[in-house]
């Protein structure tokens, strides 16, 4: 009986500790454009749907978020249906709401919906335009 009581007490203590840690992680944390600052690497693959046919695509790029709603892509390599293009210094903009969700668009180029973690270390992106894209990936911060 004593053993079960000790195990139950240990389990309750552990559950309480994890609950408090979780609450502390999320308490008072929100996002803004300033959450995203630094150089990120975005690597993803997906498809463009053209005339009902899926065309494969892949992207590897760096994205520099400036913390003020502006960004640049210093380097990018894109393969769409086997045609490879490279670009550099592509400008863009983004906005990130208090709930850490927002949007990003390159000029010229594609647009994405975003969800960031509250520390700004990872940005989950899904392409929304142009055309009918099916692509999502994660941009991870590599330098501040």
C-alpha cells in the first residue's frame, strides 16, 4: 500500500511540474513582426497543379527576416518540373499577428501563410499563390 501511495504521489508531482512548465512556456508570449529576425533556411518540396496535372517542385533558400515586416532571400534555388532557376536578393514582406500566424510574399514571387513558434526559431509555411500550389515546409533560424 505504501508503494502505491509513493508512486501516486510521484506521478502527481511529475504531472504538476509538467503542467507548470507548460503554462510558463506559453504564459504571456505572443508574436509580432519583431519575433522573426535573422537568417533562416527554408527547404521544401511539393507540386504545382497545372491543367489538372501535378508538376513537382522543390525549393532551398535562405530568408533574412529583418524584424520589421521586411525580408530578403539572399539565395534561392527552385526546381519546377525539372527546370532549375536560381535567384538572389529577392525582396519581400511579412506580417505576424499576436497569435503567431501571418503571411509572407516575395516580390516578385509566391505567397505563403505562416505560423511561427513564439521564440521565432521556426516558421511553418504553406504556399497559397500563385496558381494551385501544394507545398509546405519549415524555415529554421540559423543565425540571429
